[in-house]
């Protein structure tokens, strides 16, 4: 007997859950059937793939190697299926896009709206994810494209620079610095109360590094894990925050105030997996976002 696709999926499900019962529930098959199918696979390849110790199941060394090839095979098969269904005239298709959180506040809406207007037959799956998750999902073929920041990317990720994002102090109409004539020294922030994004945001880590380099310890009165919540709070209180300028420019009740020394800018990049099939929809979106970025410069 030669291994079939179902055997590969069954093996990967057991490896992911480390448990036959949970894997069988996910696959919607009976546990005895799943166990029998795994035994058939092990017999076919001539080696033990799973080690069963009590209720826990883990891949053997041979199993881990085989599972790696199984994942690649299933990813390549999925890419082949998308290639067959791909329509070059963009009358239909599917695009899986992920963006890091700050982009949902000013970039995702205009880009997606423009793309949908041009190609209404393309189904879009848009997700907000941390940058490390964007890259791992690209490598696992769970995404077609990602928008994030430049930096040290995972092996196999191809990055194309789009534009430079500037950050500033952002205040609402209730803040005493509204209408300030010029840049505000960063040392003055030690006297002000700030509302900042929580530490799981890459933007917050960028801000903290800036403060540390200039030996400033601001009083952080509030942390939020939602940009929408943060902007509403700052718009209604005397608290200040630090965000990309573009967010403040699109918000009528917020005002960006430049800092001196200026916050380091960041390069926004389009991410994709190297050496993979690129659908007509992904190609069209790449062209659109590249043209949009060029218009900014």
C-alpha cells in the first residue's frame, strides 16, 4: 500500500494535538479508525512514526522528518489547486492578506476598498496579526501577502519596501500642548502623563527603545491593547500618546506634535513567501499597493 493524502493529514493532526482522541474529533472520524490509518502509514513507510506514552503521543525522530515533508507536500498541493482555479482576468479568485495592528487604523481600509472597487469578484480574507505570526503564516501557506515592518525576517520571507512611517506625540483638543508652535523636546515628556499601546505591540517596543535612548521615563497612566480605544481615550482626555502620524491625520479630534529628537521612522514592507506560486489576485494587489506607496513619495 502507498501512503495517501488522508494518511498525511491524519499524521499531522495527531502530531499537532499530541493526542489521538482530540485529533479524531478534529478530523471527525472514530479514534479506532484513526489509529488503524496511522498503523497503515507506518507499515507503508516501514518505520515507527509516533511514540505512544500513556495519553501523550509524540513524533519519533523519523516521524518528525516525515511530517516535515508531509507539510510541504500538502502546502504544494494546495498551491497547485489555487493555480488551477486562478483566473487571470480577475473575475474571481481569493486573496489572504494580513496586516500588523497599527495599519488597521489608517492603511487597511483605503487599500482594501480600492482593491474591492477594482476587482469585486475577488474574495478577501483580511486578518490583523503580530508581525512574527504574519511571517510564520506566510511560510505555512496560510497567507498570500502580509504588510508589516522591515527588519530581521525569517528565512524564506521576501520583503519589498513600500514607504516610511513617521511617529509623533499625539494629543486631543483637551491637551495643553494642542497648537504648540514647534517640536516638543522629548525630555518634556517626563512631566506629562501618557496613554500607550501595551507591550505586545511592535510600536510600543519601538517607543520604549526611543525613550530609553534619551533617558526619559514618562508617567504611563494607561495602557491599551486596542488602537481604536486608545485614540478615543486620548481624544476625550488630557492624556497624550505616541502613534503614527497618519492615524492622527485621519482623526479630526487628534493632533500630531513632532518631538525633538524625532522618533525614528519605520519602513513599511510587503511580505510574501519566496519561491511560491503567486495568484493573479496577489499579483494585482502587489501592483496596487506598490503604486499607492509610490504616490506617497
